[in-house]
C-alpha cells in the first residue's frame, strides 16, 4: 500500500513539473511573438535635448505602447497599402496637377546598449521631406509610416507619425522620431524605410530607405527584453577530504553525548 502511495506521489509530481514546463514554454512563445515599443515624434526644430531621455524613462513605468495606440500595427508594407486603397474610393488626388514630393535625406542615431553586445534598444531617425508645386503653393500637410526589415525580411510597420506641414525645400520641417523597443525584437540587423503620404491621398508620394542611404542600412537593434545586464553568481563548492573532515568535527560532540560511558570506558 505504501509503495502504491509512493508511486502515485511520484507520478503526480512528474505531471505537475511537466505542466509547469509546458506553461513556461507557451508563455515564452507568447512573449517572443508580441512586439512592444514606445515612440516620440516631433518636428526636429521643436525637439529638446532631453527628448530621448524622456522617451526611455517612460519605458520603466506604466506606459501606453505604440501598439496599443495604433501607431504601430506590425503589418507588412503590402498589407497597409492594400488597406489604404480599399478604404478610399479614389486612388489618387482629384486635381489637375500633382505636386512632387521627395524625402531629401534621413539619418539615424542609436542609443542604449546596456549589456554592451553591440545591439541598441533606442533608435532615432530624422528625415527631411520636401514638396515642389507648379502653382507656387509649396505647402502641404503630410504624415509618414516607418518600417523595419529584419535581416532582409519583409518591411514591418513600427510607427506612424502625426500630421505635419512641409514647405518647399526648407530644412526647418525636418521630422524626428525616437523609438525605444521594449519587447519582441531579437538582436539583429534591421533596415529602415520611410513612406510619405499627403493627407487625403492613399498613394505613397515619396519613399526613402536603406537603398537610398547607408544610414538606414543594417542597424544593430534589439528590444529591452534582450538588453538586460546579468550579474553572474559564483558558487564555491568545497569537496573531498576537507568536507569529510568538517563533517566529522561537527558530529563529534553529538557522539560524545550519545555514548559518554562507552567512550570513557575505552579511554
């Protein structure tokens, strides 16, 4: 009967351990499949020196991620273009002329590599969009979608800017986006792409990517959950004759108490 109880206990323990292991695997898969980031976008001339610090500091408190607000959808570039074309009746602006848009330049800066493995969790990108019009109205309201491609994979949407005004070829309308990646981005090399849209037009009016500038190519990025500093614990194990001697010294007083008469008789 006792043997049966022992077997049942062992089987129960094994089942519990297996269940815990499977749950941990499921949680790990869910964690790796989810993406989270927090971004701050503003006209470059309005940016303050501590803008990056204000973004990264929010990652340590309760925040509303880009994914929650809809600023980051995780959809591919092709999926987003299909959605935009389906939502609007007309494929292009109903005008007799079409202004020309371009993204003149873009550059990136990387921050925050706490584990010093060469991959950064905070990315800053600044780009300058310009407009040229035949009627002299070189002013337009636009917005941009930003994408990342991991190791040559599909372009995945990670941020949508607010609407902002651009004027001719002025550099005072440069737009800056700082993003701290919190979860789901494996250490790797990411290319960056910017699609520019004019308000009311479902079509992309200008693009700029790693094909246009090396500053947007092979950016070494990772999310915060992969950028942790670990302190290695050192365990010192004493074995061999030293451990045996220590055990004898500890048990000797107990032996003297249990067998005092016998030990005195032998002495």
